[in-house]
C-alpha cells in the first residue's frame, strides 16, 4: 500500500485483522495510556480525543513511521457505554441496547512526521429484541469485557441480533477501513 512503515498501537485482534486484509504491513507497539477524557466533550468528540491521546505517547519515539491509533465508543441516548466491568455490567448494557438503535463512533489518529491527522466515523446499529437467555449465554461464552458496549458485531450476538447498520461495518468492528484508506492516500 505504501513504502512507509506502520505501527499499530492497538492490541485489538480485530484491528490487526482489518489492516492485514487491507494489505498494510505493520508492527504492533503498545503503550499504556490513560483513556480518561474531559466530561465537557460531546460523545462524538471522545473517540478522537482518546485516539489522539494514544498517538501523543509516541511523540519522541517515531521518525519515518506512521503510527495508527484508534478508539471505538458505543453511545445510546447521549450516554457512552464503555467496556463492561464484569458479567452483570455486560448484561445490563446489552439489555439497554436490545430493540434499539445506538451509534458506534471510532476515532482514528495517524501520527506521521510530527503531524497528527485525526478523523472519525459514525455508524448507526439497530438491534432486534434480545431475550434474556440470548444475552446471558453470549456474555458467558464470549466474555465481551474488552469491547465497548459489551459486544462484537462479528460474534454470535451481532450475527443473530443486528437488524441493520447505517454506515460502515468495519467502523463497528473497530476501524473504519474505507475512511482510513482515503486518509492514508492523502499522506
């Protein structure tokens, strides 16, 4: 795709797989970053804020490589549903999403030549009504504790529960590849 070397600053197997499918050669470098954000930010600003915060951790370390950072949030009724703390919290989140529309926002930051190039994508996800048994068995089997909103669209709950999506499927997975490709062409 490009002669530049890429660093993916994410342990997400889903982001890694999407980049591989795009034909991007990359290495993974992880840094601990505090993912807190100011309460004054609107939900649509939070994902980009955190992605930029992750990219700033590479300020002193990178010369000719492109660092890709991302953050995905799930939002319903202007409330951000982060990663669940435990099984009971995951079940409560999925009960909130059941039968309703929510938005998934992924913020991406490309750090290249001491410049930050940030963007986001928004998808609307419509869940059908999920039974208590469907929710509980999903949480028990898939343990979605590393996922915003307590679900992975590519897992069972997404396959049986999502009626439709307005927007990018890969954005809901965790990396809006269509927009990413356009932004990389600009670099």
